[in-house]
């Protein structure tokens, strides 16, 4: 019976050690890692596909610019939404521009893929999915960074 109690006490001590390493509200290491992995995989796949694509350099530049624009606008919008939610002042102009920029980047990607005659349908799907994955992952990474910072500053 004492062996079982000792084992239970050791498990409780290990659990308390784990709880002190990760603060309240801080994302788990697994979630942070998955977010970074999704961002790296999405951006790398998109750029690798773009590098190997049989299209003119100006077309490649267009798709690259849309990726950068989309990533930046997604992070900017996530920050603006979070600031508003936490009571940090955000001007309506900035908030509106953040939404406009993200929606514009998505619309430009859709228009570019729709009008791309040199790209087969499976490639269009590949670029669309890599773009969406990258945007979602950028938002998630920004959220994780913000949550981690907030959790560490509350001590």
C-alpha cells in the first residue's frame, strides 16, 4: 500500500512541476510547435511551388507579393482584434484597413488563380491551400506569441 501511495505522491509532484513551467493562459509547447510547423510548411511549400513553377518572373512576383501582403495583413488584423478585445485603443481606421488588407489579399489571390491560364487546376488548388495554411498559421503564431508574453508578464 505504501508503494502505491509513494507512486501517487511522485505523480502529483511531477504534475505540479509541469504546471509551474507553463503559466496560466500560456499555450502548450505542442500547440506552439504545431503552429510554427504549419507556418514553415505552408510558406515553404508555397515558395517551393512558386520557384518550380513554369511561369513568367512577373507572375511569380505577383504571387510572392500576395503571400507577403496576406501574412502581414493577417498578423496586423489579429493584433488589432486582440487589442480591441483587451481594451487597448485601436483606431477605427486601422481596424478597418486591417480587415480591408486581409480581404484584399485573399481576393487578389483568388482573382490571380482564376485568371491564370498557364496553371493547371491541381496547382491552383495547391497555391490556394498553401496560402490559406500560411495565413492561418501566421495568425496562430501571433496569438501564441501574445498569449505567452501576457502569461509571463502576469507574474
